[in-house]
């Protein structure tokens, strides 16, 4: 765990070693958020590189009003959104109330069952969720952000975040249930 | 109704004590699926940055730092040159007679300073372009 109040002034003065420490601390957060939003491996590193350069350039504007991790996630989120818009990739900003629209592709669990790899299957179903679902799920469960912090990062209202979390989990749970049924049937 | 049941299950999972609540759950299948889901969501995604990624980022940061230093240098040089020009103009303006015999030298100095300023600006412009291309 780095001491933000000690390290930020050093980065502002141009200390590359201090920035290297910040990189080590937040590389996973940046990777997870960008990866879940962009998905295409080839593009993720480009976006993440932009994110770290933006962090370096703008660290002077960080006012310690939030956690540094929230600020870093915010930059990653906005950079990823800009990238998706610029490249006109598929990005669903608003999710319809009807999750049936977003049922994951049934390239069937049975196919994936052959791999006998539940965690890979889980990654597969996460990747098929709508982008906002993926993002809130990643920030909440993997990065352990609070609902309020997710709101700070994405600008989404609290109710929307809770709703996305609930629906994303339910969608994934249904898929896992199906996976387990097929798994048992296959034995 | 179905959503209420789902919400309850999710709340139990979030409480972090699913074992204590398990016996009260009627739908064991949903419960098991949620248990797998909640533990799976805490696991990191596959993959990560390439080995050279950190050094690539730090190199870019180094270039950015050098660019900032250069800008500072250009600004200082620009200010010095402008002050010099103002100073010389004032001397020429107020002591025109005394200075007239040194006019050639003064003009040469002024031309040199203006050229230097111009060169710095052009150099900086192309350096910026090069850095953008390198990105």
C-alpha cells in the first residue's frame, strides 16, 4: 500500500521512481477496468498506456477529495469510453429494462463444459454481459469499490448501479445454474 | 416474487455468511450457483499486461518529463530574449545619437536573437510532432 500524500508530490516533481510505485499499485485496477470495457486484448494495452500518461499529466489536479484508486478508475473509465466512441465499437450506454435483450449467446455451456473449467466459463459469461454491467461487477466485486465510489467513477446514480449489479448477478447465476445442470447430466 | 427471492439470495451472499443461512434456502440450486458466482467474481481476470508494458509506459513518462523541461527552458529563453529586445530597443530609442555608430552591431544582435527565437519555436513544433508520431 503506497502513501498517497507522500508519493503524489514526488510524482508532480517528476520522480519517475515514485510513478513506478504508483504503476505497481494500480496496474491491476487499470487493467481490469479497461479489459472489461474494451475486451479486445490488442487495444487494451494502448488504452492503458494512455491512462497512465493521463495520470502522470493530471496528478497535480488530484485534490484528495476521493481515494486515489477512485480517481484512477475514473480516468480509466473515461479513457475507455473515449476510445470506444472514437473507434465506434459497440457500446451500450443505457441498458434496457428487459434483460432478455441481453441474454448471453448460447454458444452452449455444453461446449465449454468440455473444458471443465468453471472459472473460464465465468469469464466467458462476464464478457458477454453488456458493458455497463461488466464495469459495475468488476469495480464492486473485484476491486471492492463501494456503490458510492462506483457512482463517482461512472457518474451513474446509486439506484442504477444497484440495479445493474442485481441484474448482472442474476443473469450470470442463471447461466451457472445451467452449466451445473449440464455438468451433472454429463456425469 | 422471483426477484424478491433473488434479492434475498444476493443479500445473503453479500453478508459473507452464506453457511449460516443455507438451511433456510429452499432453492439449493440457485444458492449453489450464487456461491460459485460470488467466489468466482473475486478472482482476477485472465491475462495481464505484457512484460514490456511497464517499461514502455515509463519511457513515455520520461519523454513527457523531458518535454515539460524543454518547455520550461523555451519559456525562460523566450522571456530572456524578449527582455533583451525591449532593453535594446529602449537604448536605441533614448540614445539614438550615441548608438548610431554601433547600429550595425545592434542590428546583427537583434537579427541573431530573433533567429534564435524562431529556431527554438520551429524545433519545438517538430519535436512535438515527432513525439505524437512515436506514441
